[in-house]
């Protein structure tokens, strides 16, 4: 395992693109953050709506799941889904490695930052507008 992914596994600050080669590690990290009944705040800003934040506090995750599916017989997609108090939120990828994601057009990739006990995600809706999310456990002091 690369040192970069070891940081992800061990809970240190980590940033990079969501890809098939780290999908399960990212899901494990999210499970460690919010999967044990730890209340958290979810904040979303959508470029289409002027990046005005939507805030949901006191969320509790019931399921954190990563899976891969094949669509149209040849396009593999990776999904990370979290079911919580409000509903479901998720991220996806269709690239094998971070290197491949870095070479891809900005609108087709998901960028993640794990830092200070929080997750920041920048990704794009199917319609093409940018979405920025922050997931932060409540009551935990930043590490």
C-alpha cells in the first residue's frame, strides 16, 4: 500500500481524488468518522443555487456502503452511499486511479480532503454544476 493511502487508513490528513483503488478505504474512513452512531453535521453548497449552504445538524449514519457496478455492459462506476437520519447522500467515481482522475476534466471527478476530523468533498452533479460538502462529527475536538 502506498504511503499516501496509509495516511488515509491511519486517520491522518489526506487529500486526493475518489477512485476505484481507494473507494473502500474512503468508505472505511467515513465509517470510522460517523459510522458508530456519532452525530454529525452535513453542509452542502450547490453552485446552481449560488453556493448558499444547506445545513443538516444531528445526523446519524445508519449505513456506509461502497460498491462497484457495471453500466451498459462496459462502464464501471464506484459508489459510496451513506444512509442517515435525513435520507441518503453519496459520491461516485468512474476512474481507476488518482492519476487517471487528475488527468480527467474537472467536471468528471470527485476531490476529497480529510482534515481536522472532517471530510470536505468537491464534486459535480449530473447536470454539471459544482457541489461542495462538509461532513463534520459533532462534539468531537479537531485532531
